[in-house]
């Protein structure tokens, strides 16, 4: 009866320990607190000198994550057990719990950890930590107090602890992934706000001239940009551009480029001269081969004359109510930021009343549908055929046409369009 009572008491202690660990899993949300707590409970309930947790690292080997008891000195040293070596490596390799009555007589025992921690191992309990078929690590109990070795009852209890530890680690990793995702989303939201601050909040308008624009990054932030501002009464400068690349690096270069351009554009400067100066300021500051395609223009005061200079950018289109859309034939220079100096030619056109000049980035013509077919320039021309009474109508047609073409496919590239025209008498 005494032996049976002893076994029952041990099983009761194990049960109480499992309940305690379950409460810990539900009550602690930091892995730095939870994992040591689980080891402490396991050590107390199973009455062992030490317990340790090894996690699978990026190389597929085991690395000591935390240890409890035994006066073990870990410090900042990195303790690694190769897969397949030692008791822990064997348990990881075969995914099987293991009871080792005498560690130093077992050929699988890896004494290097003892030498590194100044601990003498006698008997070992070791269980694999698995979750959904994925390897997490192994959990070890070392040296039962008051006995020479562990028994099968200890192993059964330790397997239960291992299942709880695997649940805890999986939970912690899920929480940490969620926190990291939230952190990244917050950072991107902040980046979007910063990038949006560089784009015009309100486009300038006059009694006869109206502007409209659309901007849609393919990712959280993008490299497309546009701007319009009035340098002097009736004199408007406008720009549209595309930084090679996507994401944060493109957004940072876009912000830097726009800041430079605004310092260059003063009343009276020709677009070709401004483009050359802009390129000189950007050259040597781009990273990893990034560059910018751009179209820069000026609306000359006192008429409907528009001066245009292109640096490797998409040709704009003229949209008239009386004829099909046509491309403006611009002879451009290479994109800015590649060469120390560029020679940029300039062209002047005169817009008719109720005619719209449509500028866009290649994200429009390279909008791909679910079968991988691009919208292409012919598709853009087709969506620009109906007569339009305002610049906003043109932008609405572009947004609707691009979305109808793309369908459920994800955006391939950033998309930006800028439209303006004269709706009244000549200014």
C-alpha cells in the first residue's frame, strides 16, 4: 500500500503541475517569462535538479534557449547540439521520447554541454516538442532528486509537460508574429502619411484651367509621384515620375527627389534646364542602381502653351472631343540619376479648348489582367475615347478602365495619372 500511495501522490503532483502550467500558458504573454516559468514548474513537480529547453535554430540544430536549476552557468555563451548528436539531438532526429537511466554509459549522450555548464548529468528525460508536424525543439529533465535515475512514470509525466511546452511556444510565436505584423503595419501607415505629405493635397485651379490626379501604390508605399504648383500668376509647373523599384527605398528616393525639384523650380525656368539641374543634384545619391523616369512641364502664362521635357518617361496623350486620343511625340533623354550630365530636349504644344493632356506612369499601360495580359497603350487609348467635360472625368475613366481590365489580379506596379486642360476662353 505504501508503494501505491507513493505512486498516487506523484501522479497527483504531476496533475497539479500540469494545471499550473496550463494557467501559466493562459496568463503570461511574454516568451521571456513563460518558458522559464514552465521549466521551474517541471523541475519542482518532477523533483529534478535541472530542466532545459533547446529550440531548433535556422541550421536545423538545437540551441539552448533556457535552463532552470542545478546551479548551471550559461551566461552569454551559445550552447548548440548538432542534429542527431547527443540525447537531445537523437530525440529531435527521431521524434521519440527517451529515458536514459545512466547518461555517461549511453553512447548517445553528448558530454560537451556538461563541460560548458559545469553540471554533472546522471539520468535524463528528453521529449520532442512538435506542433502540427513542425519541429520546435526538445525538453529535458536532468537528475531526479533522491533517486539514481528516472522511471517510466516520470517519462509519461514529462511527455505531458512537453506537449504543454510545445503549445506554449507555438502560442508565443503566434503572438510575436502578430505583434511584428502590427508593428510593420504601423510603420507602413506612418510611411504612407509621410509620403502623402509630399504629394499635393489640393491641386491648383483657375477659372479656365483645371487639374485632376490619381495615385495608387502597388504596395503600402511606392515610388510614383506627381506635383503641380503655381510659380507666378498663370504660370504652372507640373511633374509626374516613377522611381525604379517599389516599397520603402523607392518611397524615400521619391521624397528626396521631390524636395530637390521644388528647390529648383522658380518662375521662368525652362523645363529642360530644370531637368538638367535636377539630374545633377540626384546623380551620385541614388542607391543600388535606382533611377527616375519623369515628365516635367510648364504652362506658359497668357495662353494655352505647354512646354514639356521628358527623361525616359511614358509619352503623354492628348484627348480631344473631336478626334481619337493621340500620343505627344517627345524625344526624351535617359532617366535622371544615372548619368552625371544629360541633354534634355524640350517641346511646346498648344492645347485646344476642352482638350486634355493625360500624363501617366507605366503602371497604367503595364496593368496586367488575371491571364497576364497588359492593358497596353491601345487599351489606354480606347478608354480615353469618350468625350470628357472635366479633368476629373478623365481620371474616373482611367481608374474604372484599369480596374475593369485587371479584374481580381493584384496590382503589378504603382499607378499614377495627372490630367489637365482648359475648359473656358483663352487665358
